[in-house]
């Protein structure tokens, strides 16, 4: 497991979260000034200097639930609120999108280009906010400094760590199903066409060498695909042509995106095991959450500006139904971390988790309304 994986995981998932929120803000016709405030507040919190310092420290990846808590904190860093069902859907879409991108990376190192694609689009969201833009550019420089000199083997270990994190997630996404890049069981379809990784040749030729390193024979074979040479290597500079399109905003055109559980018993069992099995890293996860969220500077809304609720579903009824039908084993709502022995840390975690009270109460009220309507 690579201890350099967390920043890439966090930034790419965060980029996908911003893409989805931007699409839903437009779909619900939220006024432009409010939508910009939401994105600016979230991005400013996400790229906070102290938070980034904690994030870039070498450390192991923790559970999906621990990371999900961080994103819930981020999503509620402004005047926008999400109900539990919408937050669940948001996290599902984020994780499946980045899983797809990691799977399709031509080279392990290209996960860095995927990250830069996310940062490039985030820059576009805040182009009129120079202070926040400076925060994003500083993060880019940190990425270049830390990851620019890593070997191919180290990037392969990072990619392997990411795939292990995602391996039991098989949530079907309507956009992927429509584009035929995902099967009905939630697994992705890997292409057998397109550019080969930069620095490699199109398959179809076997070269044989003698013990002196001299080529003595060539054999051609049919590979069954439709591959072409890579046109050029993507730029790893602050501004440049990344070439690779993975990590760009696939929600730039308004269209509804639905998620569906694959129903796989193996998948369900693995999530259940993570939910109930004793976690030997519980103390470390608590420390991780306290450190990360302690670095988040959440600015409370000032003035009389009212908040609003964002719905990740087409209608409120769909959101209510999703809250009722989502398997309890797949809920991210509870993190079993005991912190009673450390009063200060307990208070910190309580402050962190206070944010959940709004969505839990709203969900409870929704369930009551739904039950009355059903009766």
C-alpha cells in the first residue's frame, strides 16, 4: 500500500463532487450568485492551506466511511444542504467516476494527469476569485513537487492502492450504462481500441533476441483491437495540454444521472463486513478525521442570506423513495469510532458530527411525510 495515495484520491473525488454539484445547481435553476457562492465556499475549504498540509503527509488510506465523512463536511461548507439520500447518491457518483478513470489510465503515472484535469476545471469555477485560485495553484505546485519525481513503480503502487480501495464498488450509473462502458452487474468495460500508453508501441509484433542482445527474429500477430500510437505525452506543467480526457467534466451538458445498486450478494457482503467487523484502525481513523477536519476552516454564513436544499434526484419523491429503499448495509451514516478516553478529541469529533444532525432530521421528516402519503 502506498502512503502517497490519499492526496490523489481526495482531490480527484473532490473534483467529481464539484462537477456533480455544479450540474445539479444548474439543473435546479439556483440563482447564479448563490451557485457561485456554494462552489467558492467549498473550493476555498477544500484547498485550505492547513487542510492541505495534513492531507499531504504520508499516511495510509482509511475506510470509505471515514473519507465520506470528510466529503459530507465539505458539501455543507456553504449555504447549501443535502439530505442523506442525496449525499449517498453524490458519494456513489463520485467514487464510480474516479474508479472508471483509474481503470482506464493508460499508464499508472497518468493518474496525475487525471488529477490535473480536475484542477484545471476547478480553476474555471473560481476564475473570478484570485485568492481561491492561488490556493488551487499552490496545491498544484505541491503535487508537482511530491509526485513529479516518483518512479513508474511507485505510481504503479499508487494505482494498485486505489484499485484496492475501489474493488468492491459496483454501483451502476445511468451515464456509463448508456455509453456502454459499464455492464449491468456494475463492472466496467475496458476498451480494446484507441491510443496505446505514451512510450509504448502498437501491439502486433514480437521481437526475439539472442544472448548478445541482437534481434534475430520477428513474428507478427493479430491483436484483435484497433490501437493507434499516442499522439504526444500530456503536459505536467501548471498550464498545458493534458492530452488525456479522463478527469474532465462529463456533466458539462445537463442530463440526469441515476445510480442503481448492482444487487450482487458478494458486493453486499463485503460492505456488511466493513460495517460490522472490528476495525483495528479505529483509533487511527479518529486521529485522521480530527486532524483533517481540524484543518478545515468552515465559515459560518454571515448576514440574513437563507440557505437552500439541493436535490441530487429529479424529484423529491425519488429522493424519499431512495432513502427508504437503500439497503441499510450500504449506508454510510454511522462511523464506529470510540473516543471516550480523550475528552478533547471527543469534543472535536462531536463538533464534526454535529453537521449530520441537519440531514438526519430532514430525512426523518421526509420518511414521515412519505409514510403518510403512502397510507
